[in-house]
């Protein structure tokens, strides 16, 4: 019901305007006010239901995923069902049924025939089509404007970030040569330090050379995240328990680079710092068909309201809306001592 609450003003205004105009139209053919109100209520209720299903289900599920044939078939079926409901309901209000068609036509051939086929049959199907199509077009235009605004904001942020990178750029070859020099300066007996430096070097190489494409192999992204987690473990003491599951099993799909990284960074940034109790970070990911699920949970101390979610979470929401519109679900549950996040993305 969140989508209904989020867009309640849009639907309230749309319904109110639609009902007023449709009631005035009904009064022209139904002199009895009570009957006209009831008839208009049936039409408006069914047409609005058709609109809601079209806008909140069919658009994000099919159109925004470029599944136009599925949308056309689903939308046609929806029109047939909703139009038929109106037809049967209006016949019931009129004290009639489909079975009485022949008898009614025999009594009033011209008037009933015209009313049945022009007003009732054609009018009912046209009504649900027009209302759902018009409402969907308005909603699509609104979503399009929002998407363009998000793109513009992200482009500005990207330009600023690129400028900052240029200002602080260090020649990569110099950087890798320096790391190699440090590596060989470390005593060979100090194997943990050499392994840590080597892991950091691989992460840096990935950032500089391997993730410049729009989409990359998900196993490479998870390998990078795994290296980051191992480096974080090096600086934590025995009061921390870090559990990772499923990284080796997720492969064969592509993902936007660094999309998941902010989630992992937040775990380490906002994990509790208790010296008497165990501090826990749990990270799990798995692939079901083309749907990736990333679940993170960490114990946390009390976080000020303006820091909830951590740095980067607002950015990842924008990126998800831009890269995977209508193809992701982000659920966050924060309690006094636990921060739990669940992200589901349909990758293909």
C-alpha cells in the first residue's frame, strides 16, 4: 500500500475530477439522482481499479523493462475484464441481464439495441481504456520528468567527481611502482603484510583499469568487495565477527560497478564499537535466475537521525532508480542495535 499512500494526492484529484464529470454525464441519461450516483460510482470504481493496475503494476513490470508484448497482452486482458464487470454491473442496476437481451430488443428494437451496443458495450470498454490510458500517460510523463531530473543531477555530480579526480590524480604507473617497491621492502618473513599490500594493489588495479565499462562481470565486483572485507578484517580485533556467504556462487551476470560497495562500506562504518559485547557484520548474496539478492546486517550503536543509512545510501538509491528503474527493491530496517538492509535487483 506504500505506492497508494505515496501517490494519494494524484489519485484523489484524478478520481474527484473524473467522478464529477462522469456523474454529470450520467444525469443526462438517468433522471433519478440516486440511480445516477450509484451508476457513476460503479463506473468510476472499476475504471480507477484498471488505472491503478495499469500504472502501479503493468508499467513498472513490463513497460519500464521493455517487455512491450507482455504489456500489450496483459493490458488487453485487463480491459476485457474491467469492461465486462461494468457491463454486468450496469445491467444488474438496470434490473436486467444478458439473458434478457432478446426480449428487451423485441420490446424496444431501436432504443434498447442502440443503448446496449453503443452506450453499454462500447461505452464501458472505451471508458476503462480511456481512463487507464490517459492516467498511465500522465504518470509516464511524470516519471519521465523525474528520471530526466535524476540524470541531470547525477551528470552534475559525475562532472564534479571527475574534476576532483583530475585535481588529485596520481600517475597510476608511479603508484603501482611505489607499491611494488614497498612490497619488496617488506621482510619476506612478514607474509601477512605482503599479502595485505598485494590485495590492496589488486583492488587499486580493479578501480583504475577494470571497471570503466557501464556493466561488469558480477564475480569481479564481488571479488573486489571480498578483498575490501579482508582488508577491513585486518584492522578489527577479536570483538568483531564478520560472516560472508554466497560470494563464490554468484556468477554469470553483469552489474553496474561499485553499486554494492556503498552497502558494504556502511556495514563497517556503522558497526557497533562495543568492547564488552560481540560486534557483528553479516553479508550474504545469492542469485535466483537473474535476480540478485544482497542482504547485510550489522549491530550498531545509536546513530544520529541525520546519519541514518550512512554516506552513500542516498547516492545508491539514485543510481538504482537510474540504472534499474522498476527492477529493484530496497528494504531497510533499523532498530536500536541492529541495522538490516535487503536489496533485490533484476539484472537482466
